C-alpha cells in the first residue's frame, strides 16, 4: 500500500471512540466528551474562586439481595448529575429486574465493584438514537439466571463510553446496531456468553480497545452487515466456541490489531469482508486455520500462527496457518500477508500446511436444482446467495439487488475480479517452520498468486 493511501486509511479509521478509550482521565464526562473539557475546566477554576459547585452525584446503594431497579430508573435522568452505584460491602450483588434506557448525557459509575444480577430481563441497559454523550463504567453484570438477550443493546446510539465492565454469562454481550457510531468499549471482560462477546452490526466508527473474551459459544467479536471504520485492539481469548474475530462479507475498512486467540472452536480469525487492515495477530491451538482470508483486498502485517488445525480431520479447509479460501460470500482475491511466522512445535504437528490456498469454491447456477436459503452460486463473475428455497428456474440471476431466476429469489453479494479462482493473493516474508504435510499448497488454477506455492 502506498504511503499516502495508508496515511489516509489510518486517519479515517482513527475514530473518536478509540480516543475515548485512550484518554485516561477520570474527570466526569471529560474522559468521554472532549468538547466539554474547556467548559468543565473553566467551571473547576471558577469553583475554586467561589462560584456555585455543580450538582453532587446521585448515589444508589447496591446491597446484597437488594433490587435497585426503581432507584436507578429514578436516578437516570437526561443530563442529570453523575450517578454512582456503590457496592455495600465491596463486591456486593444486587438485582435488576427490568432493563434501563440510557438517557442523553448519562454518567453512571460503579464504586466498590458492584454486580448487577439480571432476573426477568437479559438486558441491563438499552439505548436508541436519543442515547448519546454517555458513559457507563466500573460495573459487573451477571446474566446467568436471565433470558438469552444482550446485556447492553445499543441501536442508533452515538458518542458513548462503556468502560471496565465485566459481563458474566450474558445471553449476548454488547450489541451495537442500526447505525450506532463513536461508541468506545474499553477494558471489557466477557465470561461464558451464550452467544457472542461483542456484535457490531451495520455500525461505524466504534472502538473495542482491550477485551478479554473467554468461553463464549460464538465469536469473541463479530462484525456483520455493512459495518465499517471500526477499530479493534488488544482482544484476547483463551477459549471460544467460534473465532476470536469474524468479519462477514459486507464489512469493510475496519482495523484489527495486537490480538491473541487460543483454543477457538473454528479458525482463530475469519475475515470475509474487504479492505480491512490487520496487524500483529497471534493464534495458537485453534480448531481450524490460524487465519482464513475469505474476503478481498485485506492486508495482514505481522503475526504468529502456531499449532493450529487441531481439527483438520473434520474440515479440509481447517488445515493452514494462513489460508485463502472462498466461502460465506467471500471470493478470496487480492489479499496481502507479510511479515508473519507460521510454525508447529507439537510432538505430532496438526497444522497441515503453512500457507494454504484452496480451489474455486462456488458452483455455477444451473436450472432445475433444489436449493435452500443461504445457498451461494455464481452467474458469470457475479456471486449470489439464495433468499428463498426451491428449485431453480429457467433463467440465471442477473443484476444488482434481489432478483429472481423465475422461481428462486437471489441477492447479489459479491463479484469476482476477472476470474472465479482465489487470485491475486500475495505472501511476502512469511517464515514457515514445521507443517505436517507441506509448507505451502495452492490448489487454485490461478497464475497470479504470489508466494503461495
């Protein structure tokens, strides 16, 4: 990538949300809202000079077995004073029987490590487009006995900070959806989520900076829909049902850095979107490949993938340290991997191939074929997914959006660049140690992959 292009990319991806995570100040609201900093500091100096002090925080006590729902509901007022949830004694667990809507300008902070135990609802906090300029920090949320729902669900919310939160067995961890933007998630811990740790759906400019994601059934962090310009940094898992990070086909221009995946139930990382920037990733003892690039024009710089492909006997694609594979709407074209180490130091190596490129993965559309919803097919250089089930009609799908072949409804999801093969992928300065089968294998018919054979 040319320096000027790289610089523009990094400027675009450097969201306000990431700045909110790294500000490090403890002054109320200043840590989240730089535009209020000058005014707040001015009030501070005026206060020293004798002007009227700002409103004192509202304190809600969290005692063992106490239900704090109504007390918190009354305290959470738009642009109200800071609200402190104080554990008495330290580490006390209190109950929350109904979810709370996040008002504009909320600043809620836990004191003494309070734990909110959810009962009748799986939601602790909800946000919509009115939820902006807010901060929630220093609280644990226990969803062990609650319905399977998101502990924190934001839909269209903006300019928020979720910091130092611990989520225990939530149905889902944190969901950012429907255009949520500039939300900073900092120093998060999710333990045994029944779904994912963090979901970012159709949202932009958000940051997850520092997250320990252990024991979830699904992904640690998953980006879906058209999510773009989000930044993920310092993520880790020691046990995950699926990948530490997954990016689906429509996601683009996101960054993922400085993260470590161990013992995942699928690949360590799966990148199916496009133009995403990946740096300094490690993956060890994952069931599938260390990293699989299904998408296009993604770049990985720096990393180490060791002892993966623990379940290579289950899926042939689960065989590589670094893999280029077509699937899930991705066409595996134009990716670049550089400055990466791939090795297997187990007594009996499981990582079959250092760098693996598979053959073309999608079948051409044909009439009279029974398909289910979610089936991929190509018509020329266009890739479609079925949005209904049935027997294919008499004319191949053609054009953008949703189209019919006379019987089955299809949606255009991607396009190949000149060939149906995984093509134009580049591997540079990849150090390959041991592999059970071969250092490199390229099963495609492409002549434009570099460093894959």
